[in-house]
C-alpha cells in the first residue's frame, strides 16, 4: 500500500516530520522551521536552496532512503545545471519534491543563518622551528669535464652552505629545475621540508635568485561536527586567517558510530564520506588563502588533528573495525605524506601533510593535540582536561602519570536533538539567566551584546530575530532552571502550580518551560522540554562518567583544577557546568577554558618540528582507559543522571533548591551524600 506521507529528516538541524508525498523540499523545510535560504520565490533562479539528499541506510534515524526518494530532475533544474552548474548530488529545494522517506542535508551556503564556527586561534607563544624552510644557494654551473646533473649540483650547494644533505625531488619539480636555475643565473631559493625522524629532506618549491616568498601552513582541526583551520605564516607563527565550516559528513550521521554504521550498511559509504570531508577541507584551504590574500600555492604544509573515525575516513580507510571491540586502529602512528593524500588538491602540489598520532582505538590525534597544547604530563598538580564536543576526549594526570579516555556525549551539546536547538548562528540564544524569585528569564543571542531586557534589544536583533538555542545556551538554561527551582534533582520540570511560574506549561504528559514566545508577531516559541532535559542528562552523564572512571583509576576523589577545551567547551560557564554535573566538584576559579586546545596543538606541531617528536613520545606514555567495556562506566553514568549527581557531593556549589516534582513519590533522586576523603 502506497503511503500518502513521507518522513523527511533535515541535517544538521536534526528536525524531522511527516509531509505529504509531492511536497517540495523547500516547503517542507519551511514547515519544519529548517534554516534553508531562498530569495527568488521558488523559481529556480537564485540557487540559494540547494540541498544534498542522502541515499541508503541511516540506522541513526531508523530509515532507508531509496534512490528515487526525491523526484527526478525537472526542466528548471536541468536548465540551471546546464547554465550555472550544480555540484554532484545537489538538488534545488524549490524544485525537488519528496516521494518517500528521505534524509536531506542543508549545506552551510544554503543556510540563512550561517553557523558561527567558534574555533578561533588562541593567543599562544610557540617556538618557531618549522619543518619547511627557505635556503638560498649559488649552484656551480655545468661543466663538460664534470658531467653531473643539475639536481646533483643543487644538492652539493645545499650541503656545502647549509648542511642539508641528499635532498629528494619529485618528477614535477625536476621538470622545472633546469629552467629555474638558468633564469636565476645559477642562484636559487629552495623551500625544503625536513623529516623530524631523520628521513630524507624533500624539495617542496624553487624560485630563481634570492626570494623572500613567504611560506604558509595550515593547522586543521577535523571535528565530527565542524572543521576549523588556521592559516599560519611559517616565519613567525602569526595566524593570518581562521575559519571553519560544518563537516559535510553530518548528513551520514551526527555522531561517529552513526557514520560507522553508514559505512557498514552502505557499500561504498566510507568512500563517499572520505570524498565529502576531503572536498570540504580543500574548500576551506582555498577560502583561507583568499581571505589572507595569498595564493594557495604558497601553502606548503598542513597538520591535521582528528578523532579515530575521522582519521580513518580522511585517509580512505574503512572505519568498520572502530565500531566493534577491540576497536582496532589500522595505524596509531603519525602519518607523514604529501598533503594531496589528505585531499588538499588546491595548495602547493608538493606540500607535505602531517597527521598527529592516535593514542588508542577511540582516543585520537585530537586528544594527542590537546595533550601537546595543555601538557598534563608536565603538571605538578592533578589536572582534568575535558575537550567537549560530539565526542568528548578526557585527560587526567600529572607529570607522573596521565590517563585518557573518550566518552560518547552525542550532539546535544551542539544544539542537536533539542526541540528548539540549533547550531551556533546569529539569533541563537547563547547565554541565559533565570530570576529565582520571578522565574522569568533574560538572555543574550549570538550577534548582539545586549540582554533581552536591555533597552534596544528588539532593534538590535531585528534582522536575525530569536531563532533557537545553541549548545552553550541549553547548558545554561538547564542549570538555571535547577538553580531557580523549576527543575528537581531527577531532571523533572515542575508544573505551573508546583513552581509558581506560568512559564511552565503542559507539553503532552510532561511540562515545558517557555523562554521566548513571539508567536503573536509571527515569530518563534522557544521552550525547554522534558525531552531536552533528558538529552542533556544523557550527554552530561557520559562526560562525568568518563571523568570519574579516570579518577577511579588513579584512586582519587577530587582534582586540583579543570580545563574545559573545544569550541563548545570554551563557551561553557564553569558554574553552570558544575551545577549541571558535567564535571566533578572543584573550586570555581580553578575551572578554566583553554579554547580550541586541539587546534592549538595542531598549530604547535605545524610551527615547531620538535613538538612532533615530543608528542610522539608522550602518547606512548599516556594510558588509555576504554569506557565501552568498563562496567564502572555504566554505574557512574546512571548516578550522574541526577542534577548535579545522585551521590557525589559538590561542596563548592551554593545550596540548590530542595524540590521534588515526582508525583509518584520518592525523593526524585535528589538525595546526595558527601564523598569520603
């Protein structure tokens, strides 16, 4: 029997709903509140509404998408493709109609409210000793009595003047070599890459005469949700441009295991994801070069950090083994290859790529980069480092011993799986406070420094409006609800009668809290639902359980300081993180942000060749703890569901309201006992 409706799921927002078969994608997006651009009124002229439909099995969403889930190309799309061109797999949302269940990705350029990729470069002193350097030499002219080749005499000059021996050159550079030497009247400047492990130096580029042509490098943080990169001057480490974009693999699954499942259940799915992420990285490189007003050919090196699943997909390795015990990596060694093998096809064709080593099966090069940046292996006091994202990497230790684990927090911290959630973009609520007496909220949105109760707020947000709530906003909202007595320790939202606030409204069989209601003006209604609370509880419990597991391994009940890292971690309020129970108890002023520590580690490895050797040694000393097979992880996870915790004490927090909205009786999981020791 043919269905009259079809399920449509939009990524990266995660919004879904049933629509009548034959509904245009653009119409479905508008009905579901999806951020899909269009300025031509659906006539197929502007191309702003381009989308990428998925095909195959999507276990995360519980659907299988057929090849014909969208209508065939119509005349409007065909004409647009002929005249202006559509990227492979792209469709015009105003023309393609939904025929059956489908997963549709909205690429960044098709979103009205472009994501703010919050992975800016942190200010950091870095020792400058790059792997790629310039050398000026004067080469002996050829002599009929000494029949040596031009390359051999270039090598002789480099050894004589600089002690650089036995330089290798590719056929591509050999084809240029003689012309450059003669144009420079036998004087040339060579860019040479050095292998920190003692391998042959490699000729990367060559210019006639003396050249001060600047060399540049890319430090890339390839995350599950976002890809961020810094373009650095290899003379002084200066960051000339930083940018980022959504990881296009999101359309195959929001979390890592979803992508592994996609590769397992769709033949060729791993190659599809590899192609998508490589193309995105190359686009980012070109955009950064344009922003810095340099040519992509001046980019001669790239360092990359990523988690193990991203590591394998970047290298073109099927990640299936990472989806099942014992979570075996194809290799945990650092990878030193031409950058073109990372898909960076638009930069210098001889550019080199360096991928930091992985620590273990689910603890990757990104965690190694965090360790390189934050150096827990040099710490006198016990430091807990949490790199918070879709997948959290956690380090705990001192100079004597460092432990690491990975914890599957999921996409809720990024605003996904939240009823009013969205990525960080202008108009998204990012900060919130709730008055404990009136129970009324005040908030700030991305793109404005004004609070919602400040004069001029309405005018300041007139263009963007209030569009949703992002990751940092939902964390603060849940914590503030707990502080204001709107939420009990078990995570239940109270009713209007129980809380004394009309903002607590019925939402089916549960309650929801209204933050913003602009429906009278045709705007949005933003609420925190019971489902949202549960999603955040699951995410924060995974993070806390991972940290507690490492603390158990070291037999400690407390840490001296906590560092929050990552694009999301950098925007978390320490107080709210502790109220929520994301992190163990600690003195509030000992909880600090390291910003994008993984990106900083990538920059250090880019600018300082000795740092590569250092982290390669240190990762062998870091002890990995596997959360997936450790029974105590589940015990800690269940106890951490309470807000802040069912049993662990938080003496550095103010006394929280003693409320219970469990109408079935009991204490709602609210009793807490103080830890011994």
